C-alpha cells in the first residue's frame, strides 16, 4: 500500500479548537481509501480506517477541562502528519438563530466599549460558520473559518449574545468555552425545523 499524499481535515478541526470535555468526541477527515489513520491525543492513540468514500473517523474519550494540548494525526509510516496545537478541553456551544444571535460585537462598540477593550480571554474562542446555501445535501466541511480567541480586535467578529453568554459562564465556572457561530439574520423558521416536523 502506498502512503497517503493528501490527508485533509475539516476546518472545524484545527489549531486553537475547543473540544467538549468529559465526552465522546468525533474527529474525522479524508484520506486514501483503505488507509489506516491514527490520532494521538493526551497519551492515547485512536485508529480508524478510511472508507471507500475517502472519509475516516475516530471517537476520542475526553477528560476534565484543561489545556493547551496537542493532537497528532498521521497515516502509514508517519510521512503524512498533521499537528494541531493549542487545543483546550471545555464546553462547546452551538450558537444558531436569526439576527439577534448573528449581531456582532462590532455593531455594539458604542454600547459596550469597556467590555470590548478588556475582552482578552484566550479561554473563550469562536468558530464562525460562513453563510452558504445548498438545498440538496448536507456537507461534511465548510468553505472557510478558523478558531479565534477573544481579544479586543477579534471579539468584534463575535456574536454579541454568544460572547456575553460565554463570558458569564467562564466567570462562574472557569472552564474554556467554545462557540460555534452558525446564525443567519432573516432565516425562515423552517430552516431550524427537522424534516419530519416539516412533513406534518
């Protein structure tokens, strides 16, 4: 078997990511069909075999909040390797909705100037899902995006509702908070309903 030449991960799995603590967490990517992929995280090794469609996945068993940690994903003899750095274990929240959830801190600079100036908190991080449309099928990846830690500049791109929610949680529990921001102002309510409910 030849070694993989183009191993790839989804954008959500990358440097600076926060993954859910005390849980079973799916890590996935793409490689050559039949390729064995190993994932090393916190002295544990998880292995998966790439399916015919090119996708592989493993389930990590995570522990208490903490970090930063490193994850190494490799194939074959180790010649193809991806190292993910600065990973935190914490609580991850999906932030979805319409304009109230989508509104960014940049729109509220005149209302919360002090909060923005003092927003430096590496334990609060956001992944912004880009707006894209496909009414035919779900997708396993997005076109763009990366994990950003809150600081006086990056927080301007954070959902205001999500950021203040995260700040309050962190103040109370001191646990890293990951925000996956997937909102769209004016989205129809049907977009948030399951296919079964819509069928009724």
